[in-house]
């Protein structure tokens, strides 16, 4: 029996936008979100023949480019196209992948569609595989934390970071992104303190009081040292794992397609000024997915 699924989200400026499908994501700022929204709107135009010739294949290409940047509505629309075989062969596994990605970013209708088409297979559609890693070039750090970080926090980081083989600039970039240097920061997900340690991470690294700056920084540095070894010094993967969890990085074979995570990773890379960081191989074995991340086939 043929599945009957809701139509995809149509949210360009000239079209209506329901509260169910177009919440705060349409308000998201940043260069990547603007680019993703533009790609999505071009895809919608090609899918529906609005001002251009209808071209489902081109629509899929544009949706994929937007979805890789973390656009939740492009991910949902791709899931709908794969579920119906519109412009692509019908593929419930691919549909589930895209519905899952959108659902993880909070789109409830995508979560409902995921329950209809079934769970994900673990395979990443070819168009969603990340581009080849760029050369490990370096640039001057993009942020001078001496001018914005409280002196006590700067002193603690510069004192403790070398003990954990973490560059102070990386630790400061994480603190700035996570808490804006507020030792009492508490997130809706119960992440706590300067480096926003969740209770499981605090327990894992023996942090008794996550609101104590020295203990929190020590726990965050221990976690960063572990992540650096686990992802062999790849700063983008380490930042993505700090934000979204190492399991998500492994499942998506790279930076997950979440707008929040992609923006976070770009912020850390800019602040640090390098894509590679020294790491201690004795801390832990590398991620078993690391080889697949590096060797995964790339889109043409």
C-alpha cells in the first residue's frame, strides 16, 4: 500500500509558512544559514517550476547542498521526495536518514514521518557525505581572548591546559562558545559551568563541583584531551563532538548536518586558526569510524 505523507515544507519568502513546519529555523542567522536558505529556496523553485523549468534532479542537488549545511527544512523535503520517489528512486532508508536528521534538530513533523518510514539504516546518502578534508593549513587565531576573558579564567586555562596537552586557545574558544565565560551557566540540557559539562561528563572526569571554575576547566580539558586522541587531532571533529557528541560525528561520518553544530565548528576553527592539533595516542584508541570518515566516497 502506498504511503500517504504530508507535503514538504514550502518556506520561501513568497510562500506561506505554517507554524508546524517553519519555526525558529527560518530566523537563524549566520553566513551558512543564509546560504542554506538560499539553496533551499532555489530547490523549491526547481521542484515546483516556479520561475524556472521544473527539474526534480536539480532540486534534489540543491536540497542536498542545503541539507549538508544543516538546513532542517531541506532535510525534511528530501525525506519527503525519497519517500515518494519524486526526482529520485523511492528509498525509505534515505527518507528515514533525512527525516531523522531533521527530527534531531527539533522538527516534530519529521519525527512523525520517521515513525512512518521506519528507522535509519546507518548509511549516509552519497550527497550528504562531507567534502574531502582541506589541507591542515594554519592562520593567526581569529580571537584575542586576552581582551575579553576574565583574568582569573585566563590564568587557570594557561596554567592547566599544558598539563592536558591542550592548546589554551582551543580551551578558551570552547569556553567562549559554551558559556561566554560565565561559571554559573546552566543550559536547558543541564550542561553546567564554564565548559558546560553534562553530569555524565563530570562524573566521567571526576568533577565534584561543576560550578567551581578550576574543577570545571579541569574536566573540560580532560574531555578535550580524550576527544583529540579519539579523532586524532582533527579540530573540526573534536568541536563537533564536543557540541553534539562523538556518536553523532561517527554516525554522520563527519560534522553532523545540524545548523547549530556547523556554526559552532566554524566558530571554533576561526578562533583557533588551525584544523589540526597535537594529540597523545596513549590516551585512547582512535575512533573506529575515523577511517570510514576519511575514506568515505565523496560526491562529485
